[in-house]
């Protein structure tokens, strides 16, 4: 290993997940003059005394740290984690992204020492922009960790909460005047009731969506909302109430992602009333009769706004309910799509592949087709389609909220 080269190396990602073998190379990095930009602490191996001492003595190594990810596991040395946070708080104040993962609930006295250090660390930062609280076993009390975000009210732009229970502490987010994106993933949906943020991006993911609570926050943020993702595993109940709220309160949506929703007249009316819509990802549920479905697909294709550039009808699923009607969809679509995301099962049907070629030659805007299970697409169909459009794996062009 050429340590002279390491003097000019920026370590953009440094995961400490592995075994005692990490000790020697990590010490070499510390002593080389390299500068760490991102660190993920997943293993208490890092907290061994010899590494800890080297870390404490080489401030330059982590002085420009921007991203910190900390997994809090029951067998960690809580006292040493707290000590590490105090060292970082003293020497590193430019953290832009902080991710905390709790794997177990804690009732021991030592966890209060850690919470105190976390609060001090959060308050020490000057430009925290992204905060992630992750873990299905988050504590039911946060003892001031969330409240400490008050100190970041002028800089915080994105908050991701995953697996969190309700806590009044989250009301502090209402004071974050520059908060733009809020992602509530597998959380107690009561959290949405206390939030009154002026956000432009909202993501809600849960096994079952509470529509009345969702409508409540949609009414609050209304005209400001530009990007919305609603992901569920169960057919959305009271979907007409949800669609009505979106139609009346949220006219400026440019990105819309909804799963498990019927291809209903209310959905068609909503899409037709979103003149700024550029990105649409749709996974619709059953409960539409076959004789009605064909009519709805035609109507869906015809109401797609001229602003639409991106259409995802795969959502990372091998087969979709629109699969039987892709040809009808494409033959009636006049939206100037630049990217279309679809499954290989749809394109392996000859009539659908021919419809895609007709769309390409008729509209002439489509640049990329992202295919789920890209390598399962038949060679003959692939070779023919590549004369008209660039085919790429689904994950290469998927756009997230």
C-alpha cells in the first residue's frame, strides 16, 4: 500500500462491518493523512482501545466528515460510542447527513449516557441537512434526541423516519422552516397528525395506509406539494377520498407514485388535472372487470398530460396488471415520454413489442426503456427494439421521490 498516494485520497465510504482484520488497515488510513468524508459504524470492533486512541489523535482524518451512520446494537460498548460522539462533536461540525439505527429497545442507565452524547453532537453541528432515524425497535422515548433538531431548524432539509412510534418530540419538525422532504416509512401514522410542515416532497410507506390521516396532511401542505409517493401492500381503502383530496388540494404535483389503487374514473380525473405532472409511477389493484379495463386503459392513455416525461408501469414487479393491454396503452398514448419503465414479461409479447415500435416512430421522444428482469428479454425482440430505442436495466433509470 502506497501511503504517499493515500495523502491525496478522499474516503467517500468507509464501512467498518467486518473482523479484527480491519484494525491494521484502518490505523494505516488514520496515520496516512487521508481525509474521511463518510463513515458507517456497524461493529464494536472499531471501538477497541488501540483504534480508538489512534482515532482520537488524528483529528485531520475526520475533521471534514460529512456523513455519519451509527448502528446502535445491544452488544455495543455504549460508553465508548458516547465518547466517540463527544470527540466528533468537538472536532467535526460540518456533518450534513446523520443516520441513527436502533436495533433494540434500551432501558439500561448507560443508554441515557448515549442519548446525552447524541443530543450534544446534534447541537454541535452547523449544517445538518439530512436526518434519518431507522429501526423497527426504536425507543418509545427519545429523551430529547428529536427535540435537539430544533438547533438545526435553519438547515434541515430532509427527514426520514423508519419504524418509529408516535412521540410528541416530532412536533419540533414544524419549526424547521427549510424542511423540503419528509419520508414516513413503516411508522405509526399518528405521526402525521402532529406535523404541519411546509414540505414539497412526501413519502408514506406502510402495509396499510390510513387515508383520513393522509388526507389531513395533504390538506395542510396542499399547494406546496410537488412530489408524492404512497406505497402500500394492501389495497387502499377509501381511495376515492384520497384521490379527491389530491385533486382539490395538490394541483402542483410533478412526481406521483401510488401502488394498489384501482384504475378508476377518479384516478383518471386526478391525472388529467395535474398539468405539471412529469413523473408517474403506477401500480393498480384488481377489482376492475375485464370489459371495463380495456376502456379504462384507453382513457388512461389519452388523458396523460403533455408534460409527462416518465412513466413507470412496472414498479419493480416481473408482471403487471397492465401487461395484457400495453399495446392498447401505447397506441393511444400521445404524451411525449422520454423514459418508459416496463417488465420483460410485457415486452416478450410480440404485439406489445410492435406497439412500442409504433410509439417510437409516431412520437419520436422516447430515449430509454427500462426493463425489469432486463436479461430475461428475448434476443430477437431485444435486437429489433434496439433499432428504435435504448434498452437498459430498470434500476438504471428508475426515479425515486
